[in-house]
C-alpha cells in the first residue's frame, strides 16, 4: 500500500491521522505496526509519538509553517525604517548617488554604501513592496520654478484677484497658448506577440496654434491661428473675450514675452475698465487650469484616426473646443485637479 506523506495532505487529514496514531499508541501497539495500519512511515509515527509525549493533545494543533515574520531578512527592522524614511524625504542626488529617481538599483546602492549589505534587485523588489512603494511615472516640474513666487501667487496674488472680482462684479478667466501638430501619437494597441503594430508617420510637419480662455464658472473661448503669437493677435483675442463677456474681465495668463509687450500694455491702459491682465508665477504651468484643457485637447487630437493635414488638425480642434463651449460641466472639471486646490479654497 502506498505510504502517505503527511506534508502533502490537508491539515484536516493530517489531524485525523495523528489522532489514529495516538489512539494506537495508547493501546500499546508498536510503532512498526502503527505505521503499517495507518499507512505512514515509521519515522512519521516516531515524530508524532515524541510530540505527544512532550505536548500531549496540544500536538494535534497545526503549527504555522515557514519562516517567522522578519526572519532571515538581510536588513534589520531599524535599518528598514531608516531606508524607507530616506526614500520618502530625500532624493538620490541628495544622498550623492548618480540617479534621478529612486529605482531598485539606486536603493540597492544606498543600502550597500550605508550598511555594506548587498541585496539583489529581486529581493529589493520585495522590500519596496513591503514598504508600500510602487513604481510610478514622475510628473514634470520646471527646473527654474521658484517655490516662493509660486506660493505667493497661490496664497497672496490669487486671493487678491478673487477679492477684486467680487468687489467689481468681474469674471476671472485663465488663458494659455498651445500648438498641435501631426507628429505626436502615443496610443498603444493590441497585436499578435512579436508583431509590433505600425502607425504611418508624415514627414511634413503640420501645425495649428490656439489661444484659449476658461472661467471658473465653466465658460470657454478660443481662437485658432497658424502663425506665431504676436502682440496684435493677443489683443485681438482679448477684444473678442471682452465683447463676448457682459462683465469686466480679470485675465490670468503666463509670462509669455508677448503678454508683457508695450503694445499690449498700451491697449490695456485704454481698456482698463473692461479688462485687466494678471500673471502666474514663472515656470508654473501646473497651477493654470487652462493647461489641463490643452492636455485634454492634445489627447483627443492624437487619438483615433491621425490628422495629417493642417485642415484636418483644425477641424478636429474646433470640434473639440465647440463641444466644450456647449458643456460648462466639462470645463469646470479642469478646475478639480489636485494641484488646483488653492482655486477651490479661495473660490470664485
């Protein structure tokens, strides 16, 4: 008869076999006889007998198998805590490591330099998982961004603009320029393994530019153009914005050179009762809600069938923007980004 391996059977079956062995031991049976009766090895009978003599009936209770929590790890709990704290609070270059982000290799090098312990990439994956770390695509931040000016705009300049809007019964608009071309296409698609799908590319670059403005209440205005943004073109857009708005406009834009031009400043001084211009902090596109409209537009343009002529790009752009104008709720969604919480905080 085939010998039963106690390691491969279920806990319930193992418990039943142990009870049978203990019952036969109590009856004075020899270990060899018990082994033949229960169909297990004599060594297994011996282990059960020894455990019964030491523990009594408690030997029937299943013990947790495998390593204990934290056993055989290369890093001590204190070392793990220290490394995790470094990953959260500091960057690799601050630790004098030649990495931009915390990768597995970077953390392995950090551990080796601090403790002289070599950890494989695979084991480091387990450590990072236990520490609650996940591999993520980083967001971009302008190298020359000034945090002092950024905070000043969000918590001083913008609240002042809101106060002015309420006092003068004005409407706040956010503006930005963007360009859309026929080259960018980043959508993935399914194909048989080993057969990379092909997307046709066009050697001639076709581009359409757009300037847009959106309000906190969900209104949207835009103007498409082919050449570069000039002071006169920017003035033309502001004229249209004022004409289409029944209240004074407080227009917040970035620090494009055109926005600070003398011709623009002269025109603004003549129309100060209709519109005023304000500027966000330099190199801070993430705090302008119109930037998120631009991202959404480009995703739409570069999805589906690729537009390869200027006319096709223009048609697709206008279709998207006209759809936004008919749905204020979609425009309002751009103000709900987590980096725009300051707008929600100060309202309007």
